[in-house]
């Protein structure tokens, strides 16, 4: 997605905004029907390519209430209506044998290309945060999508409404400490629970995760490097056929600078 957005504050402590975005990308699916125990049968392979593109919109509002002693409460909500997007759908059927290992052994049975429409359903996101400025922030987020109304071409099965819940905390011992660099680091921890829009064996796929991170400030600037590690499980605990355990490690760079201002002190 590419975003273009703007916001306005009609009165104190309250703001509204809107985004226009361009969505594009591809979804590729491979379905294999394989006879492992008998080489006298041909295996089947179905390849699906779904290319989606279009323009969408979303609107939001936020309420920001400052309290005594630098404490605050922020609350916001965002709504993205469902939209139709132009879609190119390609479907290719092939057959191949277990005996032959070369890719030349694949034989095309049929190929079909269709111009159609996909429907991406409405999504609502809401959040609440509170804490003390430059010291402590506690936040909660909720996201709900009505995927039971979603439509995508191909063998995607049945969709169901998706829900995800997020919670996190950030703590800074002393943001302006001149004696201990570790006191200036932003320490973060979060957790999440999600119910996917996908169904597996008529059961909604669930996901659990916990994240640890740190924001490391760069010297003589407000820019920072953020590091995180994410541990998550996807699938149902009592389902041995569909379970995933993942560990993700990442980093990001947030750049912040005062442009066009000449420094008076070094």
C-alpha cells in the first residue's frame, strides 16, 4: 500500500483525518495432488496467481487529553470501508510423474486467465493508551475485519470474521540522563491474540505472540534504532496437522531532524 493522508484539529484535544491508499500486489498459491506410493499415476499441480490493484479510503479520529504531572490519555478509532478492487486471476493445471525429476516432465493440461473483481471487507481499528510523557506508555489495540463478506477468486475456501487484540508497554528510566546510557533506552514489551480470517478443517486459525524490544537513541539527535524479537504460535493447540512456531528478529531506523535550522551551539 502507498498512503496519502491529511488531518485537521477542529478543536482542542480532538483531531480527524483521512487516508487515500493505492493497494497492489500478488497472491500465489500452489496445490499439489501427489500419489507417493504408486508411480503408475500422474500427479496434479494447480498454480493460481491473483494480482489485485485499486484505490481505497479510510477515516479516523483521535482524542488526546493531557492530565496533571505530564500524564495523558489518548483514544482513537479508524474505519476503512469495504471496497472492490480490479483483479487478474490466472489458473494453470499441470500433470507430472514421480519417476521423472526434470521440470520438462510437466505437461500443461489447461490455462485460464480472467479479469474479475475482488472485495476486501470493512475493517475497524480502535486503540487506547495512557501513561506519563517521556516515561511510561501503556496501550491497547483492537482490530476487526468482516472477512465473512470478503471475496477473492480461486480455491481460498471459506472466510470468517477476523479479530486481533494487542497490548503493550514502553518504559524509559530517564530519557535525558547524562550519566547512564542504559537509562535513555526505551524498553518495550507486548503481546497479542488473533483469530484469523482463514478456516482450516472448519476451525478458525488462532495466533498468540509476545514481543520484546528496545529503542536506542542516537547521539545528539532524536533519531533512534529500534530492535525487537517476536515469539509466536499459530494454529490450534489440539491440532497436530496445522501448528506453527515462529521466532522473528528485526530492526528499524526512525529518522528525526530539524531541517533548515542553523545550529548556534556546538
